[in-house]
């Protein structure tokens, strides 16, 4: 059934910063929510013309098809290096990278750490779902201990394969990092918090004081072999003990002129 | 009670059910038939919608537009 919309006002609709292209993501994938939240913030802040995004390699490789702003595709793992160049040529623009855990925490670990260490004035959005989703759910550096993937069918053995890489904590220790936080999109409250964190990051970017880094703990229904609803439940029970949401590094009060 | 409603773009919905779980009024459900892409899509099953936008906030494919009756003057909402 559809109620009549007569006499009612629109309180929520798709923002023009998202294109009408159908997203190729699996049903229930967090990428869609994160895309939408970033684009809503850019639309609401009125910085559509001043923002340049850098797309990664991974599931979100086609991010430039969905985000209706200026975008640049980067080589695998090198989104932060490309963003460094973009920001240095256009210091007055807002620059952000959008990367998954295979891109940022595996092949691009070196670029990521050195970009933050240089304190490049960009926002890095890191979507962490603990598997390589695009290639079929293989083990990533961020895969949980004991978690079964197609390349760790008996569960990740910490003795031979190492522990989950908490790159966000690693980055928070670097002096170039201004704002480091971990959020998620499993519930309405979490999505609202993520939106605030992204808003804050673009505000901080105006101050030119260092790198902003937002990790989004995300699901992968296809890679985890669950329904979207089950995967969000599993995320709360299993991902959060290892990747607890919350601010890890916030600037000292004088950084913001309220 | 505030009256609202949602309009769902049925042809682009992937039927992930996240909106159904997020709806505090439990007025959303999956359709019995498929859309052109082969998914059962979300639809409004009851007229108890209050326009709280929870469903639209968790929707990965931005298929939901939310409508709500305008605020009355003097209302604290």
C-alpha cells in the first residue's frame, strides 16, 4: 500500500550529490550507506564544487560512478598518495579518499602511514569489513582471529597468520593525525554519529592542521555468507570487541573556533 | 500522532530488509512478487508510519523518500 502524500512535506530524499546510477553493491552492503552519508554532508555544507574525492580499488572501485562530484581513481592502495598530490595542487579544495581494508590496510599500508605521518590535510574514510569482498571473501589483514574466510577455511590462526591489524590505533599515534575516530553504520544511531564525524572532519580540513581518519566498521553479507540483518548482528557481537567504536584521537580544544 | 508516509523506488530496491528492522512502527515488509532486477522489494504494509526517517537513514541504495505532515504552530516537536 502507498499512502497519499497530499498535504505532507518531504523530510528525507536522495541528495543531488548522488547520481541515479544503480549501485553494483550486494544487497545490504554498508558501502551504499557510507557513500550516501558522505554525499549528504557535502551537499548540506554546500561544498559540492569544492570537493575532490579519490576512489580506491576494491568493491568501491566504481565510487566515481555514484558520487556526483569531482573524483579521481587511484592505483590499488595509492589513493592517499594521489590525494596528497590533488591537495597540494589545490590546497583550497576539500579532498577525501574512500578506501576499503584491502586497499588501505593491506597493499596501501605504506602510503597510508606515510600520508598521515606527513600530516597531509585530507580526510581518509576507511571502510573495514574484515575480508576482501570484491574477490570473493579472502582473508584480509583485518580479518578477526578464528574467522573463517575462503583462504582461511579453518579460521584465522593467529600463530601463523598474525592478529587483526588495528591500523586506526596505529595511525592515532602519529603526530600528523589530527582527528582519528572509529564509527559504524549498523543502526540509525550509528549512521547519525558517522555523519557528525564526517561533518567535523570537513570542518577540521579548513584549519589545515593534519589528517582526519574515519574508520567505518562495516558488514559484508556476501563475504561472511549471512543475510544483511544477520551480518549487522554478527558485526556488533564479533567486530566491536576488536574494533570498538568511538573517538581515538580528537584535537585539543583550541583547534576549533566555536 | 504525527502522520507520515514513505515512497519506495521499487525498481531499485534490493530487498536487504535493513529498513524493515529499523522501522519502530513495524509498518514495512517485503513484497510477494519480484521487481525487474529479481529482488523482493520493501513496501509499506500499514498506515502507522510517522515519518521518523529511520528506514531511509539505514537504506544502502537511497530508495526511500520520507514524507511527514508539517509541524503545527506552537508544537514542541
